[in-house]
C-alpha cells in the first residue's frame, strides 16, 4: 500500500548552502485570466484565456541562533535596484533522506525579514522569518 509523503522532513538549499528551517510556506503558482470578447461574437459573454503567471512569495522560518545573521546579510545586498539573486531549492524528503519532490525558485531574493516576537511570560523558541520573491518556480519529481 502506498502512502502520501509526510511534510515534516524537508531540506532548503540556498545557492550552494544547505540551511535548516522549521517551516516553508507559499509555494504556489497561479495564472491570471484574461477576458476577451470579439465584436462579431454572437454570445453576450467573454471568453477566458490564460494570461501572465504569478508566483507567490515564499516564507522561510527558523529558530534564532547566536551569531547567525545570514538572512540579514543577504537582505543587506539590496542597493538601488541591485540585489544578490540566488537559486533556492526546497526538497521534500522520504524516510531515507532522499528527495521525492523538489521546488526550485529562480532568481530569489529577500523582501522582508521578521524578528521573533519576545514575551517575558512566553515559553517558546525564538523564530525569525524571511520572505522571498522569485521569478519562476520549477517542480521536479524525484
């Protein structure tokens, strides 16, 4: 009997670096429809055609570690319409650690960094997040 893959075992590679994250969200693609009607069409309605693709922003979350400023260092590369763009690969892993499915983000860069919420009465791990934009996503099945 075949079972679906679990979502809690994954790996994130940013350029040539493997990074550890606790959560990845926002892997989505959509096509914006275009409505069109020819003036000679006898129907009183429009047709819908596929338009431009739109890719969702991807959010990566991880625990805060002392001296680890990789998110902010990458974010600081944004200067007057220039930024260090990187390929980001998110791999869903099987029980042996081998990739089953991979999402590859092309020309990704950070647009938002969120520091952890701090509360004196809290009892949770400090989690920071980084939101990435990208120019395309390729999906590969292992």
